[in-house]
């Protein structure tokens, strides 16, 4: 059996090495257009920033090491230019010599990946991208020259990673983003602390605008302002590399990626595809989507090797778990966000909490913000987001595992998670999300979101701040009246008639207040996530000011 693999790195090399472990007799040929077939592309920004000092540390395997250990025929600097599915051959070009030749196959695996999106603005030829080792070499060369400033176009994961790393290299860094927030996978109130962290580390954010031209040492924005730009990096996003597949008549799916079935088979017989170039099945919607992440690419590479070797496989839907470091913060997400659910018209419940990474009485606890999105009919977890310090990663990982395992939101309360005071809390933040989800499911709690509050107040609802007078004086939601929780029983009669919305700092005291008032016959809801979530929401819409309310 002869297997030809087009493209290395995560998907292609996972397929090649897994296949060799399954079949010692197979003839396996890997074509890679670039100079490196197996490298840590997620480490590229950190090599640019000097965190990873040894460039060779990025090179996980070489053609020589792969030949020695796995007997793979790896050909770098060689581009496959055509596929003939009728004769089962590919045409390859040696990029160093220009020589062309054909290679036959019994099975063909396409792993071309995705290419950076580069807009057609004036002067864009000067801009750099960050896809492979050659790209990072060019970027490091520019930084180590006379560069003192950088403009990064795009505030996604790569953009904010580059912002941190180039800032740590001493460059003046500006990030330009067409959307009105950083990190599109997060909802606005969750992204606001990330923006604050970037600004607090002297990264200039230009949101809601775009670069329209690039000159010798500046970048011009849509409103005519210019930014210093000795270096310009395009980090807008990526698109699947499908040109080779299209030319061969292979079917493309509705999202623009190569269409594959559950066994990674394309529409062409004996041709498979994996990685960033293919459409994955989204676990929330059950529909095709593009998820350019390393974990799904590695998993698909392994799966396609099993299929070719004749092993049974388990189809896998993708939840899209991702995380990024931003100076002292982590920002992570899985599944769908609230923006996407709203746009799709899909019902949901949102839950915000602001726990600490471990028991508060043990030194070193760091705060975080968590958001859980839940199907109100089935209690299924639709997505989650986390922003903060230590511990965000493991909470999102637990929720991602729960989504794959079919654990409902309420059942998060029942998870037995490792606990000691330096690692967590007896009621872990994930458990707490489950308790809140269960209260909402059972109807023992009702909440309102930060962005729903203005309409409720306009309709006559009274907002009650149940924090201490000192907290209230330091800032509250406009229009709120202050009745401290510990005085609420004796003073409940002072509250105006009609619907009430209560709030505290993060939601916990508000829940207790709401339960008390409800049992006194009042119609009441708790402001989900409390004042802290409301503040982040206001910051996300450009109004971070909170005004003092009126004491009762």
C-alpha cells in the first residue's frame, strides 16, 4: 500500500506516524511545500518574543529523524501542483530546482492547512504574516533590525499573542481590529478585561476601524490617522487552502472548506482530507464549520490513518476549545458564545460567576470570570468562557469534557473534582456553575443579564443594591437604591411596589436577597454576575462609568 500525504505539521504528520505504527509495510510519502514538515506553530509568537530562545526547539521532527524512526519519505520544499484522481497520481514540483514529476498513490491524504488572510490594501506587500518557521524568521529579522514600532492587524488569538510578545521585545505596539472588541470568541463583557490588560501593558488598541494603507514606516487608519509601523503583521484570520482540491474536482462544503464524511473521505475516491482545510461537524449545531485548531487536526490525522489501515473509528464532533495568554491573564472559550446564539435565534440561559482560583483563605488565590451558556429546554451546555489568572484553563477543560461526555449544566454540580485549599475550593467554580444552572432549571432562581437591565428599568423595574453602604458609595448601577442584605428582612416594606431586580458584587448575595424577597411575595430577579459583570458590560460598550445611586 502506498499512501501520499500532502502537507505536514499537525494533521499530515499525525496521519503519517500513526499509519507507520499500524502498518510497517506501507510506503508513505509526505510532501511539504515549506522547509519544515513538523514544527510547533503555536510556539511561533513566543519565539518572536524571545520567550522561546532556541529556534531549534520549534522543530519537532526533521525529514532525517522521521526517516530514521518511522521510515517516512519526507520531501520538503516540494509542492504538489495537481491531483489526477482517475490515474491516482499527483504532480509535484521541487521548489529548489523547478523539476516536476508524478507520484502514484493508493490512498491520498490532503493536509494543506489554512493560509493567512491578507487584505488588498495599498502597501500590503510590506506586511508580514505568521504561519510557519520561514514567516517567524522574517519577523524576527525585522524586529532585530531597527524596528521600534509594530502594528498588528487583527485582535484574535494570534494578534494578542503577538502584541504581548512584541511589547515584551520593547516595541511600541498598536493593535487594529475592525470589530468593536478583542478576541471574537468571547462575548463583549468577557473580552473587556482582556482589552484592559492589553492597555495596561501599553498596547494601543484601535477597535472598530481598519488599516487602509501601509507606508514605509506608518499605517493609516480609515479615519486618516496614522500609526507608527516599522513592522506590520497581518493577523486577521485564516482561510482553508482548497485550491488543489478544487482543481481536482473535489467537493467544497458550505463554509468553504473541503467536505469530508465522518471517516475523512472526500468526494473523490481514495482521497481523504484532514486539518484546517476541512469542515468539521460542530458539536452544538451538528452542522459543518471551520475550526482551525491543533487538537482537531491532530485527532483527524490519527483517525484517517486508522481508516486507511482498516480499523474502526469513532466519529468526533468539535467543540472548539481554545485558550490564549494575555500578559497576566488567560482567556479561554469552548462551544458557542452568546453573540452567536442570539444571531442564530437559539434560546439560551447565561450564567456569570466571579470565583477565585482556589480557597480564598489560602495565599495566592487569583480571581477569574466564568460564563456558561445553557439550553433552557434540555439543560445541555452550549458553551463557556473564562478570563482571569491561574485556574481558568482547568475549568474550561472540565466544561469541554462535560460537553463531549453529554453531562448537563446542572450535573456539573455533581462532579467530584480534586480539592485541597491550594488547588481549588470544596465547591469548585465548576460545581458552582452547576448549582446556579440547577436553580434556574428548577425555577428557584430567576436572573437578568447586564444588557437587559436598561429595558427593565425603563419599564418600571426597581433596582436594589444589596451590598454594604460603603460598596454602594464607591459605585453602583445608575438608578439603584441601597438596602444592605443583612437589613433586608426588616426593611423590605420600604421598597417600592412592582418588579424588583436585585444585585450585589458578583451575584451570590443577590441570589440570597432574591430568595428572601420572593418568599415575601415580591416579583424579583437577580442581576446575573452582579455589579462586576455589569461593569465589564459597560466597558465593552464604551461606558465604563458607574454612578452612585440613591439610598433608601
